C-alpha cells in the first residue's frame, strides 16, 4: 500500500493545495459519482492590492487580498514531513500520505481560497484533495480525486491553530495514529489540537482574504440510533458550518449513556431501556442555529442468543458458524470451461476443505451461466446461495420478475437460498431505493417458493452515510422489516485483522451496532450472514497486497473466532477460491492462479470449517 516516495526524485510528484464529491469508496466493487471537474488557472491567483503580513504561529507568510487567496508549495505536518500524493499518480482515489519532504511535484499544493474563508487544495497536476465519499465520520480516508466542486473537496486553513478543516464534516486533516512512518495514511479525524493535525502551509508567497462571512450550522448525521442494554455503544453526531459549530444536547439519556460535547459522541453502556427523545443544537455565531430532534433507543437484550432466520427452511437449523465460499464470477466462468474430470477434482477439493456453502452469481445479464457449478456443488452436499444481481439499478418490478424466473430455474436444482443484490451501498443505491427492490423481490421469491430463505444484500464497509449500520437504519425506516430472513455484510478489514476492533473503522466492530439496530426493529431472532471476507495477497485488480499466505491464514482464523464470539452469525463465506490476476476479482484466493494451494490459508480455512 505504501509507495516508496524516493520514487523518481523522491516521489516524482508535484502537489498543490484546492472543492467536493458526494459518494465513493475505496473498497471492492464500488461506484462513485463524478461531477464535472474544473481547474483553477494559476494566472488567476495573482490579485491586486497585496499587503504583506507576517502571521505568527505557523511560520507562514501571507499576502492579504480583498477577494481571494492562494498559497504555493509544500504542506508540512508532524515530524517535519510533507503531505504527499503517493507516487505522484494522477488517478481517482490515489492515496494521500505523509512522506519525507523532498521538493518533488507530489508535495506541491495550491490553495485556492474563496472570500468565505474556505477553498480547495489542488495538486499541481490539477486533481483535488478529497474526503472519500464526502464522509463525515472520523477515520474517513483522504485521497486524490478529480476536482468536482463538491463538499468533499472544500477545506478551511486556520493559520492560528495550524489546522486544515473540512467544513462539511467539521473534522480535521489528520495523520493516522500520529505516525511519522513514510507512506502513513492521511484521513479526517475529530479535531483535537494534537501534532497529527498541525500543518504548515509554507511558501514564498501566500494570500488570505478578508474575514469570512461564515456559514450557518447544519446537523448532518441521522436523527436516531440504537444501543443494547448492557453492551457498550457509541454514536457520533456530525455537523457543518463556518466556523466549526459547537454542539449541545438537551433531554434525558438512558442511565449509563452520556454525551461528550468536545468529541460530539454519545457513548456508554445503557442500563435502562426504552426510547429517549433528545435535542441537539449546533451553533457557531451565524444564524440560524441548527436544531435536531433525535431518538436514542436502548433495546433490551434478547432472551436467548439469536440463532436463526425466521420463516425459513432448513437454514434456520444452522449451528455455529458454517464455512462457506464465494468463488467470484471469474472463477465461476473458468469452472464452466473445465472438463468434467477437472470439475470433479475442484468439487472434491472444496469438500475436503470443509466448504459447506457456496455463493454463485445469478446476474440478470447472464443468469444461467454457472449452472454446472450449482449442480455439481448441490450434488456434493454443498448448499448454494444464489446471488441475484444486476450491474445497474433495476426497477422493483423488473427485479421481482427476474427473481421469479430464477426460483423456477434453480429450485429444481436444490437451491432454496437467495441473496438480493450485491453491495448496493457501495454502488450508490440509496437505502430507500434498495428497500423497494428488496420488498418486491422477497415477495416474489416467497410466492414462488414459500420455503425459500432470503438474504438482504451483503453491505460493504463504505464510508459516511453508506456505512452498513447507517444504511440498515435507513432500510428499516423505508420498510425493510419483514422482508428478509437474515441480514448480510461483507466485513473486509484488511490490513487490520477481525480482532482489531479498537479501530472504529474496522467493519468487525459494526456487528454489535447492526445487532442493536436489528433488535430495536424486532429482528433479534435473525442472523447476520457474512457472505464475503478476505484479504489480497497480490496486486491483481488494483488491490493492495496487504496479506501474505501466512497473514491471510491469520485473517481467516480470527474471522471465524470473532464470528463465534459475537453470536447470532450465520455462514461466513471466504472470498475467493482461486486467484485470477487477469480479472478484477484480484488475488484473494485460497489457491494461487496456477491452481496450487496457498498452504497456510487453505489449512486455516479447513481447520475453521472442521471446528463447526
């Protein structure tokens, strides 16, 4: 993941400081909306009426203008290291890192400051410093993206505090974990005044505008959350405004829960239950204040650990955490081209490894392409999860019709489990739009086969408003209750292991939040399935080689351990079976692309499967 920034003149780069982007994710199979880009001509950066003023505090000279401001040069952070565009690559989502200062283009930034005191930070190549997915949560990554005039790319440089703030989130540009290791990731984080958030925008010339007029505050987080009695939980309230607003809370909280006005976080362990209406007020001296009515639900602990999906077939009898496999569409296609003998060998290998579930793509564009694999797996006693999907966002009616056809085709082959779409939260599908599809499809499947078991879509660990727990809350608000038999998530956590849940962005830490939301919405008896999980051991498909065979083995071991400890978890499906370096599916396999096993990973999977 970390690029060696001695890379041709120490990073072969040029960086310059510049405005926004609504959605996006670095993770597998994601989509991002792109708005029209623009470039600010450097000829527009020189402004009349320039007065030289020395501003103390960060050792930077500013030229004061009556309208706009620009700074040239590097941005220096903790350890006297520089903000760096990794590899000086001019591509969307490129990593922004901390690296030793080297005067290369990767470290030259232009700050285009508007009269309201905010502006964009542009790399010399013309791309902007961007908050991934316009996220508003701490630990949302910062990357390089085409300039697009969205809130994800607006920044406020505070010459007094030395901070660089994204007003949309109210969070500060931050060096992850205050590490000075070359290549360390940059993200946004709750402003805390630490050295990780001190930046010097230094150059031979710079400008700053007259005092900004300011922007009225707005509260951007959802108006409700759920905790579970006896279980620690937290919820971050986010707001925007210039200057950064101060947030206050009024009302009665459950016993054991408190609100921290410094970090804007509700947290604690509830010892009482019920729905608690409270009010949040954000103020920053610019009228009007933002006021939000908020409901915190403290749900009781289920009488017994959740063990099954309701209203389903034999899947409701699942015990423990069965081991499954998502081979990926590339391998599914390869399987169909094999000889019968080769196919038999593969199925035998899967059975020997302990594969009890296999997830097969049934895409509306090529629905019956992988029937041989379905038939062979079912004949070997491996249960099939049929993933009904569409590359586009279908209408509820069209997708329901497709699901009816799928059941008619697959039920005679022994298929009774269906998954409705893949990672819609990473594809930019709103929770309400997805829920409409889920409701119509669930009804169609149950009409065609009343004993069928229906999974909601596997949600990817997307940032901000599309995080699985936020998305699930919105699904319930749109009427999802009663229209799925099990919830579903894809907890890719690499390079972290599933046990490193102290990192709040680690999706394994989301499981307790998902459970609380399900409990609060009457679904305490339903399982959470994990239909994709893994870590790439190579760079095929553009993924970082964050694992070796040994560390992938540890990821697998920790995943099954975490799932069993959590309780209420259905099958855990590892992605994938075999690497395909020519395909976007990447090097996630238990086998190498030449069909030889990754010995440690395969052994870890087999051991985990045997323990069920």
